């Protein structure tokens, strides 16, 4: 097994989904920290603020598309405007219930989006993400 990730960020307005996904990540013991946000604006603020002199720069963001207030697309647009120092080299995966092929096509064409996956996150899916993007 490779070294644990520093941080995984979950952004989804559905509390039970976040609970399940965090449980799967925690049981996999693949990261030091999991940050959970039900509000994309709150997640954006978190990622753009310095703590102890530096930005968090999680290794992985799992992002839902359909959320109130700020949806996943709007989050990505705002996220892309952050400085390189704020963004770092984060892997952003769309994790959604959307079956709309236009959503997949849009995600595939967006700079900064690494993949488009269907919910729920499973142990197998998490392992595939870790193997493909982090050498686990």
C-alpha cells in the first residue's frame, strides 16, 4: 500500500450519502483526513483560505453535480479561478446520480475534472480511484 493521502474532500448536499462515503473512506484507511461539505460555497471558502500559513490542497475531491445554491458546475467554475497555490494538484472526480450523457460529456471536456462516476462510492470504486490516480 502507498502512503496515505493527506485529505479527501466530499461535496454533496445529501447528508446520508456523505455519511456513507465518509464511512467507506474511513474504513479503507487511505487518508489522514476527510472533510465533508453539504454546501459547495462552504467548500470553496474552505479551499481558498489559508490555515497555518498554507492552503489545504486535498489530494482528492469527490463532487456532486446537482446541489442547491451552488451546483457542481458552478463550483468547478469558481474553483478554476483560484490561484495555482490554492488549487494545487487535486484530483477532482464528479460523483453523481446523473444519468444524463450531456453531464458526462461536459465533465469529460472540463479542464480540471479527472473523472465522472456514478454514486454511490463503493470500496471497489474507491480502490480503483486510488490505483489509477495515486498508485495504490
